[in-house]
C-alpha cells in the first residue's frame, strides 16, 4: 500500500541545493550515499546539476515517472509544488518543510490545503515538518537524519524528529539494525496507524518500535494494532502521560494528548507493549528482534556471584515472573559436573572461580531442562573470570536456542569485550539483571497476548426502540441529562436488572406503589432539574409502612420546594429497598482520541478515597471485561474475605459488556454512570440502582 | 578507630607467593603497585624474597612493628597465625582466606576461634572470605580486586566480593573515584556498621555506598546510620528483598535475611537512601559526589527536543517532583534571547536548530531564577546540534553552580564526546532524563532528611509495676499469651484508654457489672485457652438489658463448653459497647535483625484484603509515627471523606509512640496486637478494644 515510499522506482528532491549545510543538500547526499538503485532527480530551477546529478527546474520536467518526491522548499511554496507532483503522477510525497500546523492557524490552513491536493491526486504524504523516511531494504534514505541505520529487522516510527535522531544514534551504538524508519512529523495524512498497518504485514520487519505523543484515530489504531500484534511485537512509548508532561506536549506540538488512562487501556487491549523509557524501548526491542519469545514462565539464572544471583532472583519476583524449578535430573547433573560448593538450586551459582568451561557445563545442562523457559547468564569480573571466553562459549551453546537467553556481564572495561561478542551473536547483554528481567516480562506478556482468543465483542438483543424513545423524549424537552426512571428504562432495555419502582404524584399514589412493590421502600424526589438528590434532602430510605411513606413524601417535596424553588417537580419515585450486596460503579466517558472510555470500581470510599478503579476502551470483549474487574486492588473484597461469599463477578462482567455494547451502538452517549450497581453473591446477579447519562448536544 | 586499616605504618602479607596466578602473589603485587609508602613484609617460610621484597618465615620475624596483616593461607591454618599476629602487636587483620562460616559448622567454629583470638589481643578483623581492603588515601591496596580505583570521594563497602569486583569496574568506566573500599566477607568481626561509623566522620569521604545482603546488628546500625547520614549521604542496596531473593541469599551466604519491611523501615528512619539496582546506586552516588544537594523542589528543563522535554516532565511528575515556575523576568529574558518559536515555559525548548551558544544563553538565564533549584540539560543530536561544544559551554557555565545540574545527551557515538566532557567536569551525564530525575528525587529526599529535627523518642510515665505484675502472673501460670482483662490492664498502665469492663463469673454478676457500665454492653468468653473468641460463638454484642445479658451469658458459656471442652473457663467479660469511630490495627513483631517492628493499618478489610499497612522499627519518635500513619493509601479515610469529620490522628500518633515505648522498655514482648483501636473524630481520642500479647519464653 505504501510502496511509493518502501519501493519507489524513482525519487525527486524538490529543493535540492548545491550549498553544503542546507537541508536540500543533506537530503540529496543521504539519498545518493545510501545507494538507492533507481534514478534520483534533483529539482532546482536555479541549477543545472547538484552533487553530480542533472537537475530539473520542476518535478514535471523530470524524465519518466516519479514515484516519490521529497519536498524541502519553504512551507508557503509547498502547495503549488504538490499540485505539480499530482499532475506528474507522483504517488508519495515526503514533506520535510516546516511552517504548517505547528506555527498556528495560517500553517494549519496550509496543511489542510496540501492534504486536499494529495487527496485530489491520490497521493500520500509523510509529514510535513519531519525528518523524512529511511528504508534499508530499498537502500533509500530520504531524510536529514544524522546517520543511516544499518540493515536490520526493527521498523521504527517517531512523532518527534529529535527523538528519532537520538534513537538512530543509540541503535547504532547498540548494534541494532532497522528495516524501515519514518519521522511522522505533523501527521497531516499518514500517521502511526497507517505505518502500523503497513509494517504489520511486512516480511522484512520482526519488531515495530513506536514513539508517539498522541494517536490521531484511536478506534482505527486499536483495530490495526490488534491485527499487527498477532504477527509481531509492537513496542511503544507514549509520552506526555502525566499532567506536567501533557502541558509540555500541548505547547510543543499542539497535540491534544488524550488522558493516559485511555492510552494505557488501548495498548493493553491491543497487545501493544508499552515502554516508559527509551532504555526499555530498546531493551524490549533488542530482546524481541534477537531471541525467541519465551514459551511460558520459568527463568533459570546461572551466575558466578551469589549476590548478583540474589538481585536477579529479586528482580524476577518483582516482575511477577517465577524462577524455574530445576528437575532432579538437572540438579543431579549439575552436582556431578560442578564443584561441591556450587549451588545447584536456581539461581545456579557456578562460584567465583568459574572459568568459561564451567559456565559451558552449567548452560548445557540447564538448557536441556524442560522446566527452564529462559536463561539469564550473569558474570562479574573476578580474579580468574574469563569474560571474553565465557561470552564465546555462551554464544556457541546458545545460538539458535529455542528458549530466550540473556546475558548480564556486570562491569566496565573488564567485561566490554565479552559484551561485544554476545551482542554480535544476538544474545542481548544488559548491564544489570533487572533490565534483562524486564525484557523477559515483556516477552511473557506478549506470549500471553498471542495465546489470547481473538477479540470478540458480544452483541446483545437489546430493546433499541425503548432506548431511542427515552433519548428522543429528552432531546424534545431540550434536556441532555437523563436520570431516574428514564435512565432505569434504558438499563432495563439493555438487560440490566433495576429495582421495582413507580412514579407517584401524591402521597396516596406513593402508598399504592409501595404496596405493589412491597415494604420497605425508598422515596426519591422526581425532578428533571435535581441531579444530586441527597444533597437537598430528596431521599428517604427504609420506609416500613404507609404512614412512613406519607410522612416522607411530604418532607421530600417540602425540602425540594424550599431548596430548589425553581425546579419542576414531578412527585416522588417509589423504589424497592435494596439491601445487602456490594456497591459497584460503572462509568463511561468520551476520550478525545479513543472514544468511549469505561471505568469500573468498587463504590463509595473505594472510588473516592482510594481511587481504586480500572479503565478499558469500548467496544471490549468478555476477556477485557474480566481483566478490568480483576485489575483493581480491592478485587479480594469481591472474591470474598473473612468467610463472606464471593460476589457475582459474572454479573459484573456481563453488565460491563452490555454497557460497552450500549455506548458503541449509541455514540450520542457522552457520559454515563451506573452508581451503584448492587452486586449480590455469586449466582444471584446484580441490580442497577441509579444511572445518570449525558447525551451529546 | 580503624587506623590499622586506613593508615597502617607497615603491612605484612602472610601467604605471599612467588607463583604468579596465586592470590598470595596478586595481593602482594597490588600492595606494591598501589604505592604504599610504609614497609611491606612478605611472610613465607619457603622463600627469601617475593617480588623483590625480603620475605620472613613468620609475622613475628618481621622487623619493627606490624600494624596490618593480610592473611591468605588456607582457612585451617589461620588461627595459629592470628595468635602470632597478636603476639607481634598487629592491630588489624584482613583475612582473605575462605573456609569459615560459609562451609558449614566446622568453619563456623574456626571463625569463632579467630574472633576469640582477635578479642584477646585487641585486634580487629576484616573478613574472613573476602576480597580485601583498599584505601586510595593511604595508597593501600590490600586486596585481590581486579583493579585499583582512582582516588575519589566515594567510600564503598560490599558484603559480596563478586559484586565488589563489578562495582570497581563500573566505577572506573564511569570515571568515579573512591576514597576507601572494603569487602566485608563473612563479617566475623567488623561489619557494615563499623565502617559506617568510621566513614561517617571521614573527611576524605563525601558519599558512602553500601551493598549488603543482611545487617548484623540492627539496632546499632540504626543509631550509627542516623548519625552518619547527618554528615553525608549514604546510598545502599540491600539485596534479597523478595522471597525468591531471600532463598538465594540463605543458600549463598547463610545470611538470615530479615524481612524486607524491616529494612525498608530502618533505612527510611535513618535517612539511608535505598537503591534497588546497581545503576541507581551509581547514579545517586555520582550525583551526590559531584553536585550540591538540591535546596528544595523546582526543576528546570532545557532541551532542544520537545519530545524529550515531555518525557523529562513526565519523569519529574512521576518522581513526585515539580517543574520550577519560571519568574516573569526569566521568561521575558528568554523571549528576548531565544527565537520566537522557542518555548519559554518550563520545559524551555531552545529548538532543534539550537547550537551551543543558544544553550549557553538559556542556561545563563534560568540559572539566575530563584525559583529554579535544579537544572536538567537535554540534548538530542540533530542536524546542526553541537554535542561537544554544548557540553563545553554547559561545563563552563555550571561548574561550581550552587544548584545541581544534570545532563542528558541522548544518543550513541554522536554524543559520546560531549558526555566525556561533561563527566570530566563533574556534571553527571545520564543517557535518559528518567535517571537524572531519579537522582534528583534521591537528593530531595536527602535534603528533607537533613531538615528533619533530631531523633527524639518520647518517654512516658507508665505504670511499670502493673505491667510487670501481669507478666509475672502469666509466667507463673506457665502462659506466654496475654489477652482480655490482663491485656487491658497493660494498655491502661501504658496510658491507652480501654472500655469500661469487668469479669463476671455468673449471669447475676454479669448483669451487675453491666448496670455499673451502662447498657448496651458486650459479653465475651473469658478463658486463657480461647484466643479467637468469635470463632466459637464466644461474643455477643449490643445487649440492651438484664434479660439479654443473662441469655447471652448462658449461650456463650454453652458454646465454649461444647466447642472447646478442654478450655478453662473463667466466665464472661462484660464490656462497654463501643460504637462509631474507625477501626485501626497496631501491631508489633520481632524482626530477627532489627527487633521490634511495628505495624499500622486500618482495621478489617483494609488490612486483610488490601494489605494497606505501614511499618516502622521501634523505638520511633513522633515524626516517625506521623509518617507511618500518613504512609497508608487509605489515609484519606482518616482525614475524612464525604463530609465525615477527620479522625483523631493525634490519638493514633500518641498510641503508636506509647507502644513503641512499651516494647522498647519490655524487650520480653515478642508480639503484640491492638485490634481494634477505635479512633473517634479529631479531639475525641481513641480506645483500645482488644489486645493480644505474647511474651518470649
């Protein structure tokens, strides 16, 4: 689909310059130096040749077809050139020029203009305001990046050109190669989702590495990411996650950074592995590109230093991984081959005087143990240690290992040569066990993602008409807020149980309804203008007989009249009194990037004082809903503590899915809260006591 | 105090060997190579000279005094040599030899023997089973470490010789020098606390760096650490913190690793900065040794990459730090000097085309802003960036800055030279903003520690006699568990309010007591053999009149008889019924290393299901107690949510201090729980409902 970039037959450089130090010179030089095999056409009306290549006054003058154009002229001059490109039949344009959205309203107009032109001529744009595009497979470097990456299997995209420069430099220092590289810039046309889709199917790419500050099309990103991550790991940094960070993001790129909760949820729901630092981004990507994905949990540590083994074991546990339980055969074999003082438990301690051969013996034995699913080889440079030879024997034994192998040569100059040998042999060598373990954790998460059943959001046979009626009625009244009986009607239509209830216009009617429902009952003020009923004395609970109902009716109406004199009052809602059960809150908000963001938490103090909630983007499936429930810290309370029976978690999972279906089917729902959903013990269901819903205007 | 090691007049090497590759050769060579100025005596009965120095058959044959002896002969032969050292008047002995505690019972006996000899002759021992001792001030390298550190201001001690080797190698690679270095080995005599005390007063040492797997004398360590951290930062790794790690620790060193909660508490209470990785250990130490300690919060970021600025701002917020609010003057000055597109808010974005001079302008301006208490300079290698020159101008402007300055040159080969210049000029250069920010966090924690008032545990005028009587009575009965009325007597003696109550042997007496206390009351089985009263139906609450009390008495006694037929039954405890208030748990356990470890948490589900508790080691002072209370996640519940009044936090702080005093004054208390302590609203106090106490046998 994006062949114009990854495999163009010819490239024009509009703004190619003879002057060293100019971008138009640097980019043309990069193109030539990278060894692109097709014709390269410098476009410059004031020059006959640039860097030894014949130059042309305009794109249209270039001989033959031009698949790809790189544009470097000032922002204001880009639009007419884009038109020429369109007329010439150019398919892809890389607009390196700045002067668009990032400089304000006028720039934004200019940006819209070039996008319109591109659409008109069926061209795709990278940028504007970017570093360019590099493809090591096509030997194409259409960028002013500070260096050309070596060929490799990592594809990298970056919203920031500056970060991209650092990433290229670090990758080079770590000996990591790339297949494709794109600096997305302002993302006027092509964005992260387009390249994710492209690279997900790219046979040259084993790992996709992403740096973004915002995601443009949240829902499409999620669909594409769900598919891409089935084929290969996607590791992403999303920066601007805290409020301080977000402030910097807006002043920098004008990006409207979505709330971090939505990004966290979206990445988790689509199998995107989130890195929080550039170090993690590289550590994970290096692990994935060089080693097989771990099959299941079970890490074996081989070390010449007990203390380092302890730290590694700590790290394994902190990361939620497990040390492999070595088989009796393994332990017997280790006992036979290692000195008596060595530890044949895991961590396997080959002792401070271990030389390369002893490491070799231990590695050979533990790698045959079926309980061992990953190996971490640790070395500290002690007096007789052989960092180089140990690296060699590790590389020899572990190349093409079916399980991932990581190394930690902990030191400086003494271990440097060993680290080089390991890296050259595709065994990731981290300076500390903690980093190797974090990479293993990322691998195990990815393995579990691969094992996860396909995404299957459920459809429900809901009473769509009833819901539409409620919404229509509200809109007709000029109301966007829906609560009380109307909201309960929506819940009922959605298949969520609600308490028995009825509206009473006077005390007699209230008694009548109460007697139908059965005592005790609750009375609540019924008014379209009163949202927080308790605050104005508009709720009375535990009413046991007709007399209490009458008294409560009078008090509530009086309270409402005196505290909210302007409110329209319909009477009181009489409701079944719900006792027992545990209070749950379910909520939905619209995230600017991802749309409906769902929240789950235990009600009352848990949400307010402990902020113990979880988030997911709708639509979600049963597994998402289940994970959402299991994610809160207070989950033990739902599973039952102190001999209490467990709560009906299935009913919660069902309610979450129904809500997800509702907000997906009715995108006009802006906000929604069920608070509380009372959940009874397992098998006894849940009941929605109150709902508040806001429609989009 | 440890001058025999840090400033010996002469050194003997017992086991000095002519054979290359032997430790006895390596250590002697290290000593000679390091340039020690006093005489060095090889001791070897089979050689006349070793490495050009005259050798002696025994320590006793060495001419003149010998202050320090390094022993390298096999473990079994060490004791007689120690005796000779004693007779010669040696003051310090470094036993590098292995074959002691780490090889089992026989080795442990040998270790005790050499300690006894040392005591007899007033000698101090480093080791056995260690790498040795290095002192760059005395130009002494009495070790077989793989390299001699350069002279510097970091003192480092390590329980693990292997980790020590790595640390020396990494320090060298990072250009960090050391003042002193000790490998503690088995810590038969001198341990971490001794060196902490020594180095706390050492004018040559600015930072103390520690790697330990256990701490031998917890209480003394805390006293010494509290004093040392007033003089200089102490950064420590304690490994073996999780159960997996602890398992490795026991199989490796035979160390009985204390629970991590106790270490965490002890470090926090004494101002020791805890690092969890070797990287943090170095990052923090490098920051402290090269930069002034931050005065207060307020970080300014200067960057040529918006994205990196966002990541740094994120890291600042995640670390609980704040971005400095730049003054209007600063922003005006920046606006004047920087290009219009630059961001003069913090993060200050000098833009991608910034060269060294523009960084210089920005740094000069922000460093004068009184709101700026730390500066983080970030550079990504873009097309016109000058990593080297920017490092130079940063070094020139920021050397001797009164506020800490950190750099992040994010890259590989392109930034390497700049990093070298920064490091050489004592500006810590981290590869990522996150690491710089973690170091700043450590600095701010240390600043707050320095500002903290002196440790002042409070004494209470308690009824010591009453407590002793209860303990004596229990012991006389052969009981170690104390509960019910006895425990309440202890609480009362300690000054903690308890509910009105009395023991009733029969139903009549129960009614009588109830009428004295006032209805409603609680009845509880009174039996020395029944600890969990509710479990056997031994508690009835809310008894409103004489009839209910009689009925409850009968039921409780019957339940106890049938469910615990073997139990001795004293009757029922009649208690004031306590309503309202919030349930708190206070507990104490004995930690093997640190002694009384106190726990605080909200009662009920919070402790059991959410494990939301905090720990401190007793004795503690008011500030410790207050921090302990504020540390739990549910603290908002005590401060008052949803319009509830705040709880009486002062009463909790007081109760914690009283308990701390109790368990410090009565070391025979092994365990203790007040569960619950009912806490009323602010100003209304707290009341201990139930206590359980276990005495040491």
